[in-house]
């Protein structure tokens, strides 16, 4: 209803009030409308009533298909559903939208696809060079850091794990478990790395990944640059360029597969991962880490003190062989 119609309606209500002493001409003047316009509005009352009745009938029809099959529909969905009725109804799309607005009928707005949005908002024009070239253990700790994402199936759904692994010590320096693949959890992993290990990082530190959409994102490149970390990427489709990280995920899944099968909620999955990360860093001893756990090996590397009291203990840290 427009402002003029509102004024005419108000004039009519006042005029019908038994206490009103003002003539129509004065009421129209006070409302800023013409007297002739008011009488024309009165004359059109039957047609307005007929239109209102028709709107209500049409809206009842819209309402009958709005949640057909249990799902709310927008104007186009309603239009198509009406066409698929046993007796097809052709209702103008503009009319459907008008009646939905008039009677406050809304449909949930479809959210943007987060992965498509990532590609648009965070696309990087060029892939970073492969600075690592499989020299994972040539430079000591905190130089070559590997990152990737792993899918964790549970109870008919998936959660996702982002990790950063020191290629020399095999420590998991940072990780985030997420219930979605939006890029935020990958950025959070980097922030956790800097928060917990920033003091041990330096201008030579490299973050190496594959060429997945999360790592070619502009925001990922920006966050590395903001923390003075260098970026490196594997060659496309070459898993060997990130082999230690792939190996970690393989061993981890062998260990936790049965536990994941018992998980019913995302919180259950996170608890399994938290427990495994603690075990892996502190208690999963590796032959090529001088038979130490990753955290023990890092301590050995940085202090020169071998923690085990055994015969023939190594004097200096080193990787004895490649097997885990």
C-alpha cells in the first residue's frame, strides 16, 4: 500500500468516527491529497477488494507448494512446482515474488560455495618454486617444514587435519582439526606454528606444500610473508616431493583407523587426534631418529645430550637410516 492510499484510508476512518467534526475537504487538505482523488479511491473499493481476494487465493496456492516434499522454495522453485502440478498452473514470476513480499514468505538464502569462493578470492597467479627438491634432512631442524591436509572418515562423514611437520626432526609442530575444508584452518595451522615455535624459526625457514587450492591461495602466501617464512611447492602431482609428510599420514591412519571407526562426533575425532599427536611427538620412537621420539630427537639435536643410557649411544645426532 502506497502513502496516498494510506492517507485515503486514514481519512475514511476519521470521517466515519462519530466524534469527527471536520469535513472531507479539510481532512484531505490536512493529509495533502485531493478531494477528487479521495472519492475516486472510494469508488475503486470493490475492485481493490476483488484484487485482495484474488491475491489471497493465489498466495494460498503458493503456500500449498512452498514446502512440497519437505523443502522450502524460492520464487523460481514455486513457479516450477506449480508447473508440475496435476493441473499445471502458470503464475507470473513477478507476481509470485510480489505476493511473497506482501505476505512475508521467505526462503533460506543459499550460501556461497566456500571452495568456489576460495578460488575467486584467494587465487595466486603463480605457483611457488620447489625450493626443497627432496633435500628434507640436509639443513637441520626448523628449516624444511612440510604441510598438508588429510581426510579423516568417521560415522559416514569427514573431518580434516592440517599439519606442519619438521622434515628433519619429524616433529608435528602444529596441527588443526576442522569439520570443513574452508581455508581458515590451514591459516590457523601457520598461526599455531608461529605461536608455539616462532622463537626457533628463522629467515631460512621454508614452508613446503603441494599445489592444492589452500596453498595457492593469496591469503596463505600473505600469512607466510607476514611471518618472514619462505614458500615452496612440490611439482604438480608428485607426492614424492612431500614424502615425509605423506609417510606421516600413512602411519597415523594405520594407528588410528580402528579408533576413527568408533567415533560418532567431530569432538570424538578431535580427541583421537589430540591423543595421537601427543603419543607421536613424545612416545613414538623412530629408528632413523637415533631410536628416539621426535621431541627427544629435537632435544638431542639442540643440546647434544643423548637421553638414553645405553651402550654405544650416538655421540652426535644423525639419521641412521630412512626406515620408520
